[in-house]
C-alpha cells in the first residue's frame, strides 16, 4: 500500500544499493514487498533475483508512462513498493514522484553531488506543489567517508534544503560495495565492518518508516 522511492538523478549515490537493502529488510519483517526497478541498467532487479528465497516481487518500469500507469496496481497488491529510481532521466523520476507516498534522496557528501542534490530536491518540491502535499520526503547521506570535513559541511548544507535530513549516515565500506557481487546483502556477510553497516541500514530504515 505504501510506495517508497529512492530518487536522485545523480548517478552512483546508492539508490540501488539502498533500495535492495530496504526491500530485503521489509520482507524479513514479514511484509509483502515489490521492488520496482526504473533504471535501464536493471541492477536492482537482477540483484533481487539473486537473493535466496527473499519472497520479493520484481517489476521493471522504465518509462514515465509505465510508472504512471502501473505503479498504482502494483502498490495495491503489496504492503510496500520500493522504487529504485534512475540516474539522469528526470521525466521518469518526475513520474515516480507523482505516484510515491515517500521520496528518499540519497546524497553523497561530495561537492558535485551536493550541487546536484539541489536538483533532486527541486523535483520533489515541484511534485509536492502539484499534488498539494505528497510525497513526504527526506534526504540522507550515503557513502560518507568517516572523519572527513565534507560530511559535516554536507550536513550543514543539506540541513537548509527544506527537506528533512535523516540522522543516520551510511558510511562508505568495502563490504557494502561487495554485496552485489556476493549476491546478498550486508546481513549475509560476516565480520565487524558488515555488522556496523547492517546496524547503519537498520537505523536508517527505522527512521525512514517514520517519514510522514
Ligand atoms: N555504503 C557504501 N559503501 C561502499 N560502496 C557503496 C556504498 N553504497 C553504494 N556503494 C557502491 O557505489 C556504487 C554506486 O551505488 P549504487 O549502484 O547503489 O548507486 P545508484 O545511485 O543506484 O547508481 P545509478 O545512479 O548509476 O543507478 C556501487 O558500486 C555500489 O556498490
Ligand atoms: Mg542504480
């Protein structure tokens, strides 16, 4: 019933990684989940297909028309529909934002990414204005490098963007980058780094469930 979309036209900010982990986390909690892959590279749907017995349905919707026409019926059949937005294609992103209940913008704390976060925020604000309210929205920092000044600057800068920034920061870790190749999620990996990342995702998703 609830459509939660990870959108940001900037490539590589962790939309697919977070979508797959969120869809898996929700399914492990016993919810019915569909992952909608809106990216031409199809990385998140291929990734979900590789997970053992996840029970997550997959739908590939790659045009704005498909998103607008098919998302409601998919949403009706599942507790949660998680949409992995595309890089670049703002028309598809716009269509997603016209259908989503919640929009989550992952943002990498680098100069270039922070500048394009403003574009991602603008699309969300436009959708909110047209729809007179929804989607609810939040930003979070993804792939942040521990101890760097950029991370603090990003929090200060994004904090001014009219869209709330989630407290949880997902740090850059090799184990997260490894999950696609390992055909799993951080919850399948052993070691301290994987447990730290698992804890970060858990905290992020709990916060996300409160975005209204
Ligand atoms: N927390 C993290 N630590 C390390 N690597 C990460 C992390 N999150 C994502 N990555 C890696 O960063 C790259 C980009 O991530 P991902 O594909 O999820 O981004 P995306 O926003 O979906 O990109 P695109 O816009 O191209 O679809 C991938 O190689 C992924 O493994
Ligand atoms: Mg992607």
